[in-house]
């Protein structure tokens, strides 16, 4: 593995902030604004598994150190190696504060920081299968959360449903539980300066934006699209996102290729420039099957004044106000999704535009990056 470690501003003694996540991709795509903001005054170091976005972090001037995390594995030996590697790195860099994101960094990172008496904050970005499945693994994860969450100074949640679930289950003390309203979005970057709708060109465009997983409701999206296409010829259904083959809910590339060849959907692959794809769409759809944190795809779409359709589940309903900024549909229900998509298609253009503007206002007031940076600043300085 290439050594991507880079140190900035040698000779300047500044406090160190560590940010630990389960992928460099998520650190870059979800937290880059936070990292760049605090790198002005602190020595910011990111610890995350090596992928294509590690180099991008370096290009942004962020110190990045690759680590190994067996994200989907259940090997106690691998998890023990992760724990002791974090202890080693924390001892080496002696940060004044560590931020941990996602399950394994939350559990093992919080415990490692406590062992060295280093302050930490755990950020719960979503609960995944921890609560909607009840097996040996999920029971063990809940026990580990209960153990490790004794140590952070604060535990942040991206939506109130997850916060209440963890506190009511006794996994975290209400006294240290804090609501962070999303991971923030740069509304100056995600701004629709033209106001034009793609449907003006004659074809109405729905866009699914996210990882290509069954859990994200791809199956329902394709089924609804197939049925709608039987009735209307001037609608297209696009998918933008990467095929996460390491995820248990992964969809085989051949399946996506078959859908594309059938003509039911248009697969756009993955892109670093999602803004332009959203701007050429009329509605963004996220029919997730289970709980979300706060879906960035919905924030991006709303910030760009696009109406959205999403499942009526925790996380999604924090962003979408039904009948105001878009529509909420029943999860795992292709028929209801189809009804909401047809309703969006048949709505007058001025109504969709009104939804888009309402979505933009909600993002500006609740989810703008400035709101999120304020919470980080408060906890770092305090």
C-alpha cells in the first residue's frame, strides 16, 4: 500500500484534531468542508481505509493516513488489530480531540481514546441493521455501543429518531446525546442559478442518486419505472451511483446492465460532479427500505431547488416535508412509489417549482454547512 501520509506546516505547533471514518470516500464527500475549515487553525489528520479518495484528500491539503478497517467483517482478530492500531496512532499524534464516524470507529476508536485519556466525540451517521434485525451480531453490536459510548464527551446523531432510539435503549446517556442536523451542505456551491427545469426539453427525468444497493430501494424504483413506462413515453428514469460490491445488499453489475439494456432505466455510472446531473433532472428519488442518517442526495437535490420523493422513514422525513418539498412514499412499496412518481410527473410545473423553492429554504435554515460548523466549533473550543 502506498504511503499517503503527508504532514503540513512543519515547525508550527498547533493542536491536533483527528477524524476517523470507515472510508476515505465518505470523509471526502461528506466532511470535506469541515476538514478544510478547521485545518486553518488546527493540525487536522484523517484516518480512514485507503481508496481513490485518499489522494483527493491530499490534493485538498488534508493530512491523510491510511488504516485498515474490516468494515463488513466479523473477525475478532481483525477488530483487535484495528483497536491496537488506533491506540498506537493516538499515542503518536496525541490529539486534543478525536471525531469518530460509523460503527467500528465509534466502538473501537472511542475505547482507544479513553484508554489514553484523550477526548473524543462519536458521530452516529445511521443505525443500519443494528435495530431492524435481531440476531447474534446485532445484539453484540448493541452491547458494544453500550460499553464504548460511556467514554466520548458527546455522542452526535444526525436525526432525532436515531437519537431517541439510542437513548431509550440505554445505549447512550441523554446527557451526552446531541442532535447534529446532518453533515451539512455548501448551499453556495449547490445553488440553482438558472431555475430551468429539464422537462422543458420534452422528457421528464427522474433520478435515483446513491449507492446501488437493494436496501436503497433500487428494486422498487425499477419496478415502478417499468410500470410507468407502459403508460407514458416521455419519462426517463436515471440512476447515478457506484456499485458497492462489498456491501451485503449489493446489486450485481450484470443486473444493472440488464435493466439498462431493457430500457427501463439509464445507468449513468458514478460521478464526482453530481450537481450537473441533478440540475438536468426534474425530481430526485430515494425510496430507501430502512433508516437513513440524513441522506446527502436529498440535501443536494433540495438545495438545487429540485422536488424530491423519498421513503417515509427516519432521516428521509427529516429532509422531506410531504406535499411541501416533495412526497413521502411507503417504504418497500413499489406501488405507492409509482403513485407518488406519477403524481409528481402530472403536477403543474409551477407546483414543482414551488416545492423546489420550499426545499431550498429548509436546507438553508436547517442543514447549511454554516449551521454544522457552528456545532463543531462549540464542541472543539468548549
